[in-house]
């Protein structure tokens, strides 16, 4: 067991993981198509924003605090949330290929969002419907997969079936949507983008993500018990069924909230936990905080590239796949495979 859970965070690693998201966010705030904002300009504008002073440079102030800041906050939360959810699902199912869509929640949330777009809901309505459908997917997966004897493999198969069902419903919505006014918006949303995020959308979804992250972080040492059988877990004084339920609900709620904010974003929940596992081993005491930090940084970097590489913004999911797939292959070849 000791070698299986090898790998701990040193003091230097903890400090680095804390600082990296702040450094990435600061750099992203200063970089964009508008112009490069110098540190002096940033500090002056930050002082005005914090103290509520009248801005000296209105354009810089608007770009920083009305456009880039809420978007970067969203990227930090989505990256941290999807990475932590992926890490939790991989531990929950003892499967290195488990992702935030394992229980069908991503497909359910996507169906809710495209349904809201079809009915012409505003952004908040689309987010609310996405979260509700995400939770509906969880309930359907549990009802379908939980028989007289709870088996994780059965739940996984149920999640795959429910995910396929909601994917089919998404395709149905795209089929009946108006080809000129509705279908382009639905298609673009499904590719993932943080362009439409703002303080209102954050106010609705950020609490769900933050609470879920806090619970997973608080339970990170107990997540090492998830692969144990009920008898083995009972010997440690742990209610393994309750732990699995809390882990699944938190990870699924985080996933639904993230998808409602920016659409489907792949690879984050698969790639980042593997990077952390290869660096720090399989001890969730280490890889949960590492996944939160590195996932936030990764998403900020990808979103900054999406909005600066070309005049037309690139969908985030395209960049995560282009970056994630080759990087993941390189990691697997270098390490000789994953460790679980």
C-alpha cells in the first residue's frame, strides 16, 4: 500500500502550486488582442477597481475588469473543477480512463443547454437548465444501475447508456433547430467557449463549483479508500457507500456547473489528473490539490490562446484536444503506461 500511494507534496511544490494560478491569471489579464497591458497599467487599474475610483484610462479598465477578469475567473474555476472531478471519478471507478462524463452528466448538461438555446432562453436560463439536466442524468444513472446489489461496473455501464441517450437527444435538438438562427449558436456552444461568461453567470455557477471543490479537498485523504471493498473499508471505520455517493454527487455537480458555464470542454478531466499522478503517485492527498492548481493553469493558458491566436476566437475544446492528445501520448510513452 505504501508504494501504491507513494508521492507527497514538498513545501516547494505546495508553494509553487499555490502561486501558479495567480501568475497565470496575471499574465492572461495583461495579454490580449486589445493591446499588451504593462504591470504598471495593471496595478493602477487594479487600485481603481478595488477602491472604486474613477478610472484614468477607461478602455484599459473596461478590458481588464469587465471582459478579461470574469473570463479568467471562469477559466480558473472550470479548469480546477473539471480536473478535480476527473481525479475523483478515476479514483471512484478505479479506472484511469474515467472522465467527468462517466455518469452521463456532461451529456445531460449539454442537452439541457442546447434545449435552452432552442427555446430562446437567456444565458442564466440556459445555465439553470443545463445544471438541472446534469442532475437528472445522475438520477437516471443511479436508478438504472443500482439494483439489489450495488456494483460499480453496473453503474458505469448505466452511465454510458444514459450518456448515449442524452447525446442522441442533443442530435435531435440540432436536427429540429432552425438552420440559420439556432443551429450555429448550438454548434458553437457545444464546441466550448468562455466568450459569453460574465459576473452574472459566475454568480450562479461558481458557488456550486467552489463548494464541490472544498468537499473533495476536505475528503482527499479518504478518497484513497475508494478502491477498497466494503469489508475492508468497514475495518477502517469508513462508510464506503456514503463516501462513494458524496464523491459522485460532488464531481457530477462540478461537471454540470462547468459545462453550463462554457459548453463541452474535453481532455482537461483526463489529462491533468494523469500528469499529477505521474508526478506525485496515486495519493489523493497530493493529486487532488495538484489537479486543482494545474487544471486551473491549463485552462487559463488554453483560453488565452483561444482568444489571442487569431482574429476569430478558436473554440476551447479544439485547442484542448490539439494540445491534450499529443501531450497525453507523449506522457504515456515516456512513463511506460499509467499507474493505478
